[in-house]
């Protein structure tokens, strides 16, 4: 016959010292979820207050470098296509003078110009469609460094346990660097690792007036990029083959 574990009864006169819920004041034995929900809300509020500027900095940095990459990618495609277009015009001109001793027919020139315009539109579409992978690449360069659990700023936070008042703000700690090791304070902020783009723009592209928003300059890079964007296709000029 099975035995049943007996619940130990509290001694006579025992008074539980477990505190009541700090929010709804219910007894501890009711195990309400008020404090857990309150903690989650406090975490979200603190995160929004302390990390919003960090997220904005990373987003602005990623957006700017992604735009630079896409515009440079488009510039390379159009440069190659225009060179192929020039070679094609020279070919039809030489052919016309060789066989007819006359310049090419205007319709041939118009067809070549129309083919160039269609090709440039295709190049721009192909460039813009790369935004998802380019954005993921640059977001992947962002770093979030946390201090070690044994660092003074973590083991002995600048908070008063008696009156609940903060001795210093987080940004004040980051600015002064006092009371922490090499990996505390400032390392708690997420920072974008400003690694170079897969191919840095050699010149400002002005062939397309897009009016894109630009971002303010951010600090120089902290670590080099160890990966690169996928290479460009080998050829883009099947129409002129």
C-alpha cells in the first residue's frame, strides 16, 4: 500500500516573514504574477530609455553604408554597360562605313540607345534588390560588448542600497571611466563596428538624383570586416553579344 508524503505543518505561533506582493499586496502564498509583469515592464522602459540612442546610431550607420554600397554597385554596373554600349556603336558605325560608306541608320542608333536605357533600368533594379542582404551584412558588423561579472562596476554598482538613489548615471560613468575596468562602462553600449565596405566608393555618384537621406559621420572603425559581400556576376551584356 503506497504511502503519501505529509506536508509539514508550521509550528504553533509561527508567523511567515515572506513579504506580500509589492503591487497588489496579496499574501505571498497566492503567488500572483504582478511583480513579474511589473519587472518586464520596467525592463522595457529602461531599455527604451538607455538603448534607444544606441539603436538609432546603429541604424543610421547601417543605412548610410548600405546606400553607399548599393550606389557604388549600380555605378559599376552602369559603367560596364555604357562601355559595352560605346563599343556597340563603334561596331555598327564601322560596319556601315565599310559596306555603305555612310553613317549608321538613325533607327540603329535609336535602338541602341533604347537598349542602353533598358539595361540601366535593369541594373538599378538589380542594385536595389540587393538591399536585404546588404543591410544584413552591415547589421552583422555591429557589436554589443558586455562587461565581465567580476568587474567592479558589476560587483559593486554605483547605487546606494540604503536609500535607493543612484550615485552616478550610466552616461556619466561612460564619460569619466571611473570605478570600472577596461571592459566596463563604455563597453556596455552597443557600437557599430565601422568596417570598410566590400568595395569603398571611389567617387560620389551623381548620375541618379535620388535625394536619399544621409547620416552624420560616426567614429572610425573598431575591427576589420572578415567577410565580404557576394561577388558581382561575371557578365551583364548578353544583349550586345
